[in-house]
C-alpha cells in the first residue's frame, strides 16, 4: 500500500518527503482553504516537491465547469490528478477527462455502488471516505475491503485510495484490506513511526556502546 499525504501544507510535505515515503498527495477545498493561498499556487508548489500524483479538486458541480477546471488544473504540472465529486455530473466529466487522458480521482465515495459507477466511467482513482462512514456508525474499512474484492474480481484498473483516515488503526486495517493507497494526515504519519520499544531498544544499544568504551 502506497502512502499519500492528505494535506495542502507545503512545509509538512517538504519535511515528510525527505523520509522517502511519500508517493503522492491529496488535497481538497477545505485543506486548501486552511493554507490561505490559491489552489493554483499550492498545487504548483506541491508538484515541485513530489513526483507522484497530486490531487486537486474542482469546485464546479456541472460537467462542463468541471471539465474546464480539470483542463486548467492538469496544465499546472504533469502529475496533477483532478478530483471530481461522485455525482452524476462528475461521472460525465470523468468519462470526458478519461478520453483526454487526464487522470481523475473520484472523491466522496461512500458505497460500493458509487465505486462501481466511478470505475465504470473511467476513474483513475476512487476515494472511499473511511472516517466519515465511521462517523455515521458504519464500517468504513469494510467498504474498502469490499471494493478491493470487487475491483479484483472484475479486473478494474481503477486504484483505491483509502481516504478520511483518522488514526493508526485505520492505517493498519485498510492495509490489511488491500487498499492500493492510503492518503493519511501528517499527524497520523508521524504516529506511524513511533514505538516505545524502538525508543527503549535504541537507548539501551547506545548505552551499551558507551559502556563498552569505558
Ligand atoms: O481525503 C479526504 C479527507 O481529507 C477527509 O478527511 O477527516 O475530513 O473526513 P476527514
């Protein structure tokens, strides 16, 4: 499972990119709004840092507007992926963009049926929102697992990005479910490296090394 960063914070992306673990980035209008900068400026900067796919979301809710926005966004850098909401107009836009070889990430996916429609329209990626399903008492990870099984069975090329990841348990469970990618908030990526036994073990190794020199 590849790790994408789910943030529009350029400093965070620059820092974690040095770890060598960032395969891509996803943003959305809420994350861009937090930066106080324009989407174009932020996406341009992220694409200078990260070679992999960088998702930027459209604001239009009509097919023609989405397609126009997508064409502009895709000109920012070759690795831009256009995020399209999972609505009827979005499906129409995905079909057109797919024919133009513009990569798409169908977002706000909450059911297997929506995932099938997005993949059928030619989406490059689909993003099931794990945490938001949990928020309404459903099992978000189960949707990811079901999507993995269905996409494998019917041999869809569309990749599954587990999104709305909130904690380490989500990361572990979507990995076990077979998600192609998890897009993870920076805070949770920092938690992924932590283990008290690593810290204790390292402390002991260094202490033993120091003592051996005496
Ligand atoms: O990738 C989608 C993500 O940004 C939404 O996360 O925590 O707002 O549900 P959240």
